[in-house]
């Protein structure tokens, strides 16, 4: 398939296959089932940030009529593992078991109850008597790593599953350090050195559907786990592990899910629910309340970032020194990988800078736990880099857009960081084969009115305006680590059933994958029926994370469809006597060299199913990626700062993004728009508020403010087209990169408007006002 | 206790607990389009029309619906016969995970019933109680503008 | 689920409602919008008195002013031409800035006033307009809103009296109101909210009232600020001075979202701006 081929389905904004069903309320999410005899489960959380469970008395709870099971550390298997949904063996420390005899953050799991109604389950929780030995708690990562800090993971069986730095004895959950060149020498020899410290805060995914799992049994006694997950196959493995039963006894099914953003790349509820079901032999429902989502689900990792850059006399960057201290909270999910990503997705954008150093240290503290969250470390890292680049441009007297242009990685180039920093393993040598950043910069700058607005500071009373920008790159899948597979079979009428392990969170991946298959097979997308994420029926896929579905799972679909195509053409050659090399697929038929249809797909199907040499035409393929081709983006923000109140309003936002071929432009825009608005909330209003004992004060939408419809500025997405040779029909990923832009772009726009450089997120009115006063 | 109401256009009787909220009573009736996002009135996923007005059904005692009319997303249209708002949302890319969508569409239908030519600000204002994390609301605005245009065309 | 509730009572009249409330002594609570579920969740509450069947959902304007029934919703206020055009429009603005569209179809004038949460958005406007509360039961027939909110209204209303409506007297011509609120997002509890009423005689302010909400546990008028403005030309400098005075006079309750210093600053700015806006509207013959 040549790159010049006209694409018929890929590149079209076909309506998302499930969109109408969702719009009519007919799509079924996890909770949209009626199961006779369903029990309701509730979890008891700790009131203390750090404590040992010295005594537990569940007798009164167990005796309450309607209670069928009470579980805690005494009557459940101790299986050390991670909740992180990652490939096995996971790079996150094994510091967690379903129920432990210690609690490590306020809300941490103590016990679980299954009862006939939710009300009885809640009452049962109140009857559980727990005696805690309170331990000193620590909330600051530097303090946690320092001498005399309470040890949060003092259990002897906490361990790293792969050979990585892990020292729980000093609350070190992860550590990584890489250097190319000689950074200290370059800093010493520099014409100018820029130094800044940044703090980036904890955030909630705030997906609209809280995590929920329902476990039931099929008629052979196997456990069927119906769950709102991004990682059905990891969930199956971990449930089996936690229950100490064979994997074949577990089936995981993902129905429609109400969003994830990384928050459901975690196996938290499934083992508890499964244990309760297994123990009671009854179906069990376990759902998080919204408060539990804020407190006990995962979060974006807070980081303290020290960034130093060096510039020579010619205005060229000669060194970048990026140092991160990351707060993982009470458990170590994604402790190494988010930290690594802060370096691995950020440093390569300035690949020609000869001296680069990255060091990240992740600490345990007694706070809610960090996990995978769209952007995955790059969000934090680009805040630092984006602001320092803006600062350098101002100091050098150059347009920051030109500074980016001068230094960013280009197609055909590589970065030593690609090989140096992987995700817990060695990285992968790769060159960037597609980079549309120059066009992103051109079109984005024009769209926002960069030249007309930059540096003008137009004033209306107490309100001043400014514009700011940033360049970004992410990745597409985890090379050499992640795998996706697909199978596709031909039906009587020339339609296909496409089975993929890949997980659609509402992102539209089912549709994108159907488009890829349809393109290969020469049919309309309505001819491809997608079924996904059922561990019994669909082939393996690691799940929806690391921006891998279009690029990696799409690659598997393309190969599987090509496999089916070969079989179809072979059958057609046999049916017609034509020569195989002369045949192609188009418009639902097998066509000859003149483009005229010889036999329809339906005829091929009927022939192969019923007539002669009967066989099921079915393609199957697996795919791993050998590189992680970055999407690129340039974001431009216009803001208005009220100098009397500190309120920052975003007036206009432009995101120009190169995701290779946009398989479905409208979906690519939707991903970008959603990510940008999420990022704007992260920059301006979203934050966790704690009391002095690590308790979350605002665990509700009423207290934790995400943007509502009345908050949004106009957001424009510009899709810049490039061709990624290693991606299906030239595609790269798009789902994460957008969330990384607002924090730096808005910070830089604020500086343009009022001359204050904000390095602590979020930019609340109070913070902005303080900075203005200190000007 | 017994509650009699007009539900999606037909007279129905429901058995509900005095303390039960409407959202849960409706889901028990199989109306799964009523979603629970927070259960405390902050997110709007549970939005239904009560006498034509969009409200958070997780805050309304089911018993109080007695004698009133309730419309859920199922009452607006189906995949076989979708309402123009449902079709526009689907086709304009305004639906991602879909969890906020029934509520958003019902709020939209109430807006357009009283204001057939809303400004962008009025559209976004009408959706302010329907939190969405996937779309950034951008394509919802596009979809609703399209519905307004199509309705104008038909007039 | 409010597991403590045993009954939902639908009274046939206001008199019956008051009778049943008094007889139950707190075990039966009147419910209007019901958005403050915590009120109904306590164990002593065994039932609710549904106010929706009562003829209390109305908005009327007559020669005396506005008459608003207790179960009129904030959505009703926003949609009412009479309310939007009244005294410069602050009533509709306050209602329109409260919560969200869907919640505004539940939040009632009566509930917002009788429940008087720190973040209640309407009472500050009712204060500056000198509104009166109509009450059925021993606490009635009428109290000024100012009297009602001198303490939490439950002190006056107890379990024996029911707020049935508010009367907002027609303000003099060449006077107008304004309302400003700042939260963290557009759908939020206020960090501070300010209602003002200004009466002009040419450029000179003849009458002024300022009320603060969301900053202290209860909203209240700031007479000390008013006295600085009355009989003066209400220009930017005077408005700013009034704002600073307000910032000094206010006693912000603790709020994890913002420091006391910031909230004082916010009060200062919002008071100044709301005074100028009310003056602008008053000068322009209202809105």
C-alpha cells in the first residue's frame, strides 16, 4: 500500500459508531444491567493518614441481617502487586495487596462488606470496630526522603518486580537518572544560565462515570467481571492473581465506559468485588462514590521541578538540566514510569542540545495516590520547559516562536534520550520520521494573531491582555513493550466482525479501528462491526494508555485486515480463474486490473462458507511497535488578567496538532478540544485542598472545580497533516498531547499581559494577585 | 408508596420508597439513560425534564413527581427514530464517552423549546449544569447551532 | 437515598402545612427545591412536607412592587420579564449566577432565604431592596428580610412558621441595583458576592445600600459603607473608598479556597464595582 494511495475511509469524519446509541441513552454502561440477587458492596476507609490496624472486630457487621460477607486482611490472600495497569512484570513497585494491616492515606482501604442493599452495607461499615495505632505521617516528598521520616512501606514483602531502583526503607518509590554530554561543564561555560523551580499539583481525572465493577458467575461457575476499565486484560490477570485462581476462571468484559483519562488504567475495585463474589457465590456490585473517586482513586502526580538551561553567546541552547521530585502518595503506582516520561517526552524536543541531564526521584507520602493521567508526566514537564523557553526568549530579545523553531527536533533526526530513557527498561533508538511542528507554528501563530497581539498589553480598565505559546511532543505507544492484536472475519453479506482487545473509553477507538479495517478491505465503515475488550472473545491488547490505540492497535487491525484481504483475493482468484496479482478490493467487491468488479465480497463469503474448499475467511494479527513516533503540537493562548482581582480569563485558544494522518478528523479534534479544556481547568481552577492531616477537604464537584460549559473560551483545533511511515495509513496518536499545552501557554500569556512569571500551578486569582503585588 | 406520573408521554405508576430519589426510581424502571455521576446535584448526568424543565433528578424525591410529567432521554428519541438533537450530537462529534450526553441533550431540548434562536453564550449557559470531561463542550456548541439552523430551514 | 424518611406529605393548603409542621415539632420538614439534602438527612427528620402542590409558585408585579411566592424558582426569576426589568435587574442577576441552570430550576426563593446558607445568592439583593418576608404561622404575618436574617431565619421560623413569599417594594425612580459574584468557576459557590442599591440625584448619591454574601456565615447590610457614600458624588474614588471600608468591616469566615486577605481584597473590588454599576444604571433610568 503506497503512501500516495487515495484514502476512502481513513481521513473521513465518519460518525462514531456508538454515538447515536449513546445519544439515545440506549448504550449500556457497567451499571445498566439487572441481575437478580445482586449484592451491594461498600468499602471502609481509614480516617488516618498513616496507621497500623492493631485490632479489627467485624462480628457485629457480620451479624447484621442482610450482610453476606465482610473482608479484611485477616481473611483474604496477601498477594503483593501493583494496582497499575501495565504489562507484566510491571515497572511499578509491588507494594499493595487487596487488604493490608496498615493504612497509608486517609481513605485507604480497611475492609469491605457485601450486603443485600446499599443501605445495609453502609450500616455494616458503621458496625466495624477498628483499633488503629496512629503513626507519624509525612506529606512532603522531600521530607519523606529525608532522615527520620516515618517509613510508609515497611512491610518485608514490598518489592520491585523488575530490576529498578527501589528503596522503600527511605520512602523511595523510584529513581532514574540519565545524562548525555556534560551538563555541569556546559553550565559553567555558558553565557547565561536560566534557573527556575516549578510546582505542579495533584489533580483528579474527574471522569463523569465513577469506577464501578459488577462480578457475576456464568453457568460453569467462572467469574465474569463486568467493569469500567481501560485495561481489561491486565484486570483479568490481576484478579486471577489476587484471588489465587487460574486466569481461565476469569472473564473480563468492558461495556460502555464513561471516560477514564488514565484513571481507569488501574485495577482497584475488581479484586475486591471478585473476592466478595467468590466468597459469597453471589453477584456483587461495587461502585465508587464521587467522594471516593477524589480520595481513593488515582490522581495526577504532584511534582517539584528544577529546570536549568544554558545558552551560549550565539543564543543557542547548550544544556538542559531537568530535575524532578515526584509525590506518589501512599502507594507506588506509576512511580517510575510517570517520572521517566517527564524526561523522555520533554527533553527530545530539543534533541540537538548536546548536554542534557534528567533526574527524577519519586517519594512515598501519606496522601492520595498518583497514577496514570493523560499526559503522564509530560504535562508537568512541559510546564517547566515551556515557561523557561519563554523566559529565555525574553532575555535574548527574540520571538519565542522563533526560539522554538530554531531548536526543535526535525524529521529525520533522533535524540539520545530516546535510547536512554524507556519506561523502566532501556529506551529505544529511533528517529523521528514525521514532524509537522513548523506548520503547526505557522498556522497556530496566525490563527491567534500572534504578531498583532504579542507584547501589546491592551488595557480595558483593570484588565490587560496577553498571548503565550508552547510547543509539545508526546509519543505513540510504548515501543517493544506493548502489544495489540485483532481478528477479523467475513460474513455472508460481505460485512466483517472485527474483534479487538483495544479499549474504547468513548474516545472512538472502535470507530477509528473500523475505519482502518474498512480502508484495507475496500468497504464502507458500516460494513465493519466492532466488538472490543472482552477477554474471552477478543484477542489481547494492553489497553487504552500511552496513546497507543490508533498507532499500535491500529497497526494490528491493519495487518489482520491485510491477512483477511489475502484470503479473500485467493478465494476470488480460485473462483474466477483470475491471477492473484491482478486483483484488488474496492467498494465491497474484488476488482480486476481495469477496476471492474469480478465478484462481490458477499459472493466470496457464500462461496467460502458453503460451496467449495469451505473455510472461514478470517484474518488475525498481532502488532508491537518498534518506535513511539511523537505527535507534535503548538498551542497558543490569549488571556485577560484582572489586575484588581487576579482573575485570569482565557479569551482564545488555538491548538495546532500534527498527528500524522488524522484517521477521523472530527474525533481528533474532539480529543484535542477535550484535552485542552481539561488542561485549562488544571491551569486555573482545579486543585486538591487538604487539612493538616492529609484529609481531602473538597472531594466533590462542588469543591473541586472543573470547567463547565459557561467557562470555556473559543477553542480552535488545526490539524496539520504529515505521514508517519510506521503508523497505519500514516497515523500517529493524538489523545494525550493536547492536555500539556494550557499550563505553559497560559502562564506565558499571563507574563505577556502583566509581566509576572507564575511557576506554581494552578494560577488561582489569589496567586496571580500576590504575584502582581510583588511585581 | 405509589406515585402516579406522566413518564415519557404515558401514564405510569411507580412504587417508591419515601426517601428514594427520582434518578434511582427511574433507573429501576429500566430507564438507564438517567446516569449517576455524583449523586449530589453537582454534575448534571442525572438531568431529566420535570414538567419540561431540566432538573437534577438525583436531588428530587421520587414521591414528589406524583402528578407531574417526567421526560428522560428515552422519551426524546431512539436509534430507530432519533430526535434531531440526538442526531446532530452524534454526527457533529459532540458525543465521546456519552455519560453526560442524555442530560446535555435534555437541557438542550428545554433551551430550544423556550429559545429557538439562542446565542452562543445562551447555549453554553444552558449547559452549565451538565459537566463534561471529554469534549470540552466545543462540539456540543457546533451540534446545537446545527439544530437551530436545521429548524430554521424547516420553518 | 434519604433512608430516614417515612413519609412525603402533600398538604392541601398553607394552613394545613403550618398545622402539620407545628404538630410534628421538627420531625416533618417543609421541602421546596430540596437541593440542600443534608437538611433532610438527619435522623430526627422522619418526613417531608411537599410545598410544590401549594399555590406559592408565582411572580407578580403590581403598583407596590414585586410579589414572589416562596416556591418560585431561581429559573422563574431569570425567565421573568418583570424580575429582569426590576430596579436595574440585580434580582435576576443574582438568581442567574447561582449554581447551574438545572439547579436553578429547583432552588426556590423561599428555600434560599429560609435556609440562608453562607452562599445564598438572593438574600443580599433582597436586603438592599428592603424586601419583606411573608410568613404563615406564629412568626408572621410579616418580617423585613433584614429582621429575618439578623440571626439564622430558623430562629424566627422555628418548626412552627413557614415562609410563603417575599414582597419587594418598588424602589424610587433614578435608583437601581447591581449584583456581582466571584467564585472559582461559573458554576460555583461564591467566594464573595455583593449587592448594591443606589439612588441618584444628578451625580449625587441620595440613597445607598450595600449587602455582602458568601463571605460571612450570614449575609448582611453594611450601613457603615453606606454612610460614606450618601450625599456624595459617586465617582470612582468614592466607590473605591467605600470598597476599602467594606473590606475592613467584613469578618470573613474561614475558607480553604482563599485567604482572609484575598477575600477582603475581593470585597473591596466588588463593592466598588457594584456601586458604580448601580449608579450607572440609576443614571441611565434603570435597565
